[in-house]
């Protein structure tokens, strides 16, 4: 029941935000903020009104001494899953805001690499990186090691991130959200065959069975959310049904799978990120994004390393990433949907019709034992499906 | 007294024996090789016994056989055995059959155009297995395969005639990949065979086919078995082909299973199980290598290679003279031309689609433009260049030093050194990667920042390739008569001068050969760097291509693939022209 309550809280929060944001977005509510040229150029490129940044000056007010200390440190390093060319777009806006602070960005593809090495270095007392994003359910390792700082002293974490998306010890922060649903080839799947609910999907092996469906090895992006809403029994039964469809279990990454859907190698793939589908669609590829109800709503977390030698610069960057300017910059960089309470308009969502009026499913127990048990069940099915020993 | 006849250790009653300064380096070479081979393997074993989820949390008081029980106790492990056996046996059968046919034709028949086969077949080494597998997805996938679509359209077939996501599909692609190396290994076997035995068979009334079956093949058997085992180990270790073609269909072999365990949905890899599985793999591979060593040792009995100068009798093919050329052309089409064409095609598309008028109309150059504008591609190319130079040079130097100790010294551990140097061949790339990952993470713990960088990949490659390097160097050094060195020593030449004036010029072709072989393998291999690299700054081109494929940038992979294949082809051709310019005389 606690899970359903979480969903209701989120739905209530979204409605409340929309009501709060609406006046602020209107020209009457706008007031001139201290925008840099880069921010103006970014807003112009996105065709957003400058009024969107209302309240930015207040958001960028920092506790005394932070900025000077950060400038003294001069550098901050960050691991993300973003391509360098995308990150560069966001970084340009940051540099214009905080000149003199150099950002060393690394696109680190695998979870292991984003997790393992920083933890090893931390345990040995050696700083390796200041900020890590894309924790993919591994934040418990950093929690166990006491590796992340408490983010509650970051004003924009406190004020801009919905409480429902915070973890109780505040060691990680949500900085972007994504809707993970079904990416499908519009030439192969008829609209009438799209399932209304997730259960409808596994009940229709004629359309979705026999290798027509591709699965990516990322249940934490969607299934954990659905399980949160529907419960453990449902989660296990659903996985059994899903694997009985005999889907293609692909080693490619989720973006790679979408390209294969566009090529027709499979009719559809789960999970598919809404923004990525939109990007591929722009090339003319016959792809669409469809969300059965409830809509899996996943979050990307970041953490700041406790032993960071650039702790002030790291806090400054993290705080900025959760400001309106930072959030829009991330959207500008690679269509990342903001987590910021004040940026929940449909202009940040590629297929708004897929989420409007539909229930959303958030994973509340992102780090807990229940999720771990569910993922292990998935892992066993995944490895069994490919003929090998399953982890116990 | 020659250098090698002097004892490396003084013996005087019960006094401690000290190595002579001039032989200290023997011990140093031994330690380097032993460290490179035994240290990662020790950690691999420890990891398979440890219950720690992270490699750095190994606690010797928490060791158990739990991971072995999990791996052995699961019936699906035995499905892996079956898949792996069929895949390896099939690939080797395809690869060796084609290679034997081609090698026999160029060496023992009067077929036309031999020089093109001598030049063309080894050139297929330039096609990385990873790109070959990706190309065959686009050609023979039952859903989008261009060949399937074409044949279905042409003959009105309801179902696609080919499916590359099957064991035969894997066998076909891996079999093609094995051909060039097998061809290069078989050529000397055919060339150095004593023809008098065949002639004797012919004199006794045996038909040519019977002579081939009863004499030629039987004489070649030990050598052929050695090549076969070598190739089987190569097929066992390859991850790229089964990773791309097997995994989507649930056809796992050992290497893909180890990969899956290392890329878990739950976040952290299942190192313990991956290591326990890798240990099984290791036992199989070591067994195969042991068999290889036995066959090599026994092969002397057959004395098919003698010091006599002769040319084997050429079989006259008559009206079948063009058949071998057709086989070679077919091989080159499947190995290079078709993959190259498919990459060329997709590299111009905005998104991957089957050939059509609309597809050709939508073609764009943007992916080629992007290649030159992506910083990461430049970084990966530079890293690959550095890695190639460092790993290839280190392999040549270390192999030479190891072989010098093995062949020319009386060092106490030279036989063990020989076995240690050859052992890495038995260790599949992905297993080697896991073993080195554990080693470098421990080194990281000790403050040696090796993990993730190019140095770590270069060390792992060098350790892996000295097995090939030392085989070549052992043979080459054995061919240099000791009189030459002794003459130099008698004339008062110091060690370094003897090396420079005697060994260097005589061994230069072997140095170049090993360097090129290593270079091609370093560029092609993805399994080891995929495990060991960390961060985009340390990506090499094979990893970049793998990640791009994973990330859906198939068209960009096409553009890079086309350029990479053309550059490698040009390079191998240039090397053949410069280094083996006398090839036409071989006819």
C-alpha cells in the first residue's frame, strides 16, 4: 500500500507544481533575471521565453564563501553517461555562469566503471572524481562506504527537488527524470495492437512474442517502478510472462536497441527512453514511443564524493545542475527532462500525449532489499534465457 | 668458452651461489614473465573462491567453493559446454577446411594467380572480427538481412533462407575469421614436405587422390593437429562474434557468459561466478595447449620438415585449374568485400534501412563529417596508435629476451620460462581481462594507478602475445648458428655489440613479423580492452566501435569501419609489397 501512496503523492505533487508554475511562466509573472549571454542563446535556440528563468537569481544565491573557495579550487571532475559533445553544450552555460571553474567531464559508459573504481579509490583514501552521476541503483554501495556527502546543504536540492524524489539520508540527488516505455517501429506495429496496460502486452504473444520484442538488460528503469505500484507478486509473474514471450535478449545498449528497432531488426523494445526515441525519429526513422499505464518514471541520481579535493566546486556544480539554468542546460544538451519542480511543462517532454492523464509509476524503494530481490529474479531469468548459470 | 657454456651460478662447496652479473637479466626476464602470467591467474583463482562482491574486498578468511558449486550445480552450465563445443568444432572445421584447401592449392598445385592468394588471404586479418560480425547481422539477419531480403524478393520466398543468429551462423562467421592465421601456419607445412614419399606412392601405383589421402595428409597430421588445436583455442577465446551473433538468440558460449556475468542488471558484476566459470574455461584451454605441446613434441618423429632443399611436386589440376581461384575469390568476397560494401552502404544512411530507392535518395555524408569532428574518435585513434606501438614493441623485445634465455642460456628455469611464456595462449582474452582487472585493482589499492589506463591494456596485451612471439623467436634464434656469436665474442665484441651486429640483422624479419602480427591483433581485439579500459580518455578504436554499436551509432560504425578496413588493408598490402616483394618469385 505504501507504494500506491507514493504514486498518489507524486500525482498530487505534479498537479500542485503545475498550478504553482503556471503563473510564474506567464509574462506577468516574469521579471528580469541576471542571465548570461550563453543562457540567453540557449533559451533562444530552444525557443523558450526568458521568463522561464524567473527566480533564477534567488536560486543561484550561495552560502557565504562557497564561490571564492570553489574558484580557489579551480576544477571539478564529473562522471556522466552523456556524450562529450552533449555535455559540452551544458558546460558552456556553466562556464559562462561561473568563469574560472574548469569542469573535467568523463563519459563513463558502464555502471561498473562509474562505481567500482571511485569506490576502490575512496576506500584507499585517494580522491578520483568529485561528482558521479548515473548511479543506476548502486548508491547503496556508496552509502555502505559512507562515500557521499549529505546534499541537504545545497539550496537547490532542498528547494527544487520534490520531496518524493529524495532519499531519506540525502546522499544522492535526482537531477533528471525519464519516461521509459515502449519504443516501436511504426511500420511493424499497428496502433490498434499497442497495449493499454502492461498486462495486455504479455497477454498478446501473437504481436509481441517470438522475437518480435527486444529487451534491454535494464529492469531498474521500468519494471521496478511498475512493481512498486503493483506489488511483488505481480512483479514476478509479470517477468515470467515477459520472458515466455521469447524476446530478443540483446547485449546492445538501450540506444543501440532503438536503432535496431528503427532498422526493423525487432518490432519493439523495452525499455525505451522517450527523449531518445524523439531524437531517432528526427532522422526520419519510423519509430514511435508508447506508454501503457502506469507510465514508468525513472530518475537519474548523482552524488558528491566525501573525499573530493574540490568539494566547494563540486557543491557549486551540483547546486547549479539542480537550478533552473542547469536543468534547462541539461535539457538543451541531450533532451534530459528536468526534475526541478518549476520545470514540469510539456515543452520538456517529447511525447506529452503519452503521459498526460496517465498514472505514473515511481520506484520508491530505489535502493532497498525489495528492489534487489526483484532484480535478482530478473537476472536469473535473463541468464537462464541465454543458457548459463544464474546467480544465487 | 662461449657465453652459454659458462655456468650462470658459481658452485663452490656449500657456499651460497650468486648469479654472474651478465646472467642476472635471465632472472629478471623470468620474474617479469612469471609476474605477468602468474599474478593475474593467482588473483583469478582467489576471486573465484572469495565471497567478496568487490575485487578489492578479498579477505583470505572468507574463501569457499560456493561459486564453484553454483556454476557446477547449475544444469545450464552444461548447455554452455554443448554450445561452446559445437561452435568451436564447427568454426575450426570451416576455417581449417578453407585454409587447407587454399594452402594446398597455392603450394602443391599448378593453379593460376597464386601471388594474389598469397597476398589476399593474409590481408583478411585486417578485418576485425567485431566488424565482420556486425556486417553479417546486416547481411544475414532473418529480419533485416540485405541478402535475405534480396533472395526473398527474387524467389518469392516466404521465409528468409538464412539466419545468422544460429550456431551455423556463428560457425560460418568465426570460421571465416580463422582462415588467414590457419593459412599462414599451413603454408610452411606444405612447402617443406618431402615429395619423395608421395612420389614413392605414385610409383607404387597409387592414384593422386589416394596419395594425398594416404601419404600427404598422414604426414601432415601432427602439424595439422597442432594448427587445429591452436585455432580451437583461438575460437574459444573470441568474444566479439558470439557476443554479437549469439547473445541476441540466447546462444551463449563460455566467453559470452563470462561477459554477461560481468555486465549485470543488478549493478555490480558477479565476479565470483565469472571467475569460477573462467576457471573451467582455463582448464579446458590449458588442456588443449597441453595437447598442442604434446603433438608438437611428437611431430619430430614424422620428419616431414628436413633441411634438404627441394620443391614439392606440383599436382596438375587440368581443367579444374580455375576452381581454387574461384574458392579464393569467394573467400575474399565473404571476408572483406561484402562486409566492406555493407558498411559503405550504411555509412551514408540517416538511419539503418534495407536497400531501396528511398534509402539511396536519403543518403548523406554527415557521418563522415562527424568522424572528423568527434574529439573522441581522434583520442581513440591516438590511443590505438600509442597502444599498438607500445604493445607491439614490448612484445617483440620481451619475446626476444625470453627466447634468448630459453634457447641460448643454461638458466635453471628456462624450460619453465618457456611454458610460462606459452601459457597465455591458453587463456582467453576475456578471462585474461578479468584476471588483469583483479590484478590492477589490487595495484590501484596499493597506490599504483594502473587500472583503466593504456599502460594496463598494453601490459595485458604484451603478456598475452608473448606466447606467439616466443614461438617465432625460438625458431628464429635456433636457426642462427652459435659459431657466429662465438666468433664475435672471440673477436672481443661485447654483448650489446654482438646483439646489434649479429642478432639484430639476422632476426629483423622475425622482429617485423611479430610486430605486425601483434599490431593487427591489438587493433582488432576488443574483449581485453573492453574490460580493462576506464573512461573515454582511455578508449581505443575497437572499444569505441563496440560502444558506438551499443549506443546505436551504427552508421558511424559503418563510416569508421570503412576507413579502418581501408587503412589496414593498405597497411598490410604495403607491408607485403615492401617486406615480401619477392612474392611473385614464389610461383
